[in-house]
C-alpha cells in the first residue's frame, strides 16, 4: 500500500500498466536500494538496534531487500517484518475494506528499537501517517525513520522521508507505477498518465 492512491498509487499485482516512460529500470532500482542501505547504516552508525518494517505490499519486499543489503555490508541479520495500516487509513469511509491482518513484527518487538518504515512511493503522506498510528499500537520505538524507493512530492501532511532512492518530480495527475520482481515478476518504475495494459 502506498501514498499514491488516487491518482498515483503504485498498482497492486496484476493491475493494468500505465502509459508513459520508465524512470528506473531494474539496475537503477538495485543501485537506489544499495544507496539507501548504506545511508541507513551511516545514519544509525551500524546495524545495532535496527528493525525494518515494510508497508504492504511492495514495502515488505523492499524491507527484505534492504535487510539483505545491510547483512552483506555488516554481516548482521536485521529483524524485518510488515506493518498493516489498512484499518488506520483516513479514507475507510469512502472505501470500506475487508480487514485481513498482515502485521508481522519480528521477534523481540519494537520497543526501544530504531524502526525504519519502508514503502515504495511517498506521495500525500497519508499512508505514513496511518503507519505511525498503527505502529503506536505495537510498542514504543526509540526512533522511527522512513525509507522510500520513490518520493514523488505533493505532500498533504508534514511528513518527509529520511532515506530516498529517487526523488521524482511529478504532476499530481500523473501516476507512478512501481514493479518489483517479488510481486510483479519484473522490475521498473514508470511515470505517466493512466493507460491500458
């Protein structure tokens, strides 16, 4: 789940593609994530106390990739999990959903930890606000940071990412589609107007 809902959310698996241009190909995505992993390690002065929580769907895949990259550098397994924000969204009255709990916290929880929330696209900030509300129900981290693959701007809340793979200026009417191998079978980030598959 991302901040790009209406009109720019990265579509769910199997969703129609968008017309437009590819702004990140598979190697670009890998390079961006390597950079983010190194920045997280620099900011935290190592991997001690880190917990990575992905926001479903693609944020979870990205969190696992970042954990693998961090392990490659530090030799340390970083606890990784997922944080379901469905019931904390502020648009539930308009879009009722059937709740299926997908929060999976790593063993040891989040109390006193440096929690890195991971998502694919940062847009309005409303998904991140929902994630912060959800997180508060599970414990009290020492610090919460945000890592995103793409920051497309157009914030509606005072929220910013601490770690960004790619700043991507967009028009508000444009769509941003993130595709990841684990979810979609291929890798790319595309920007453009809504189109046919």
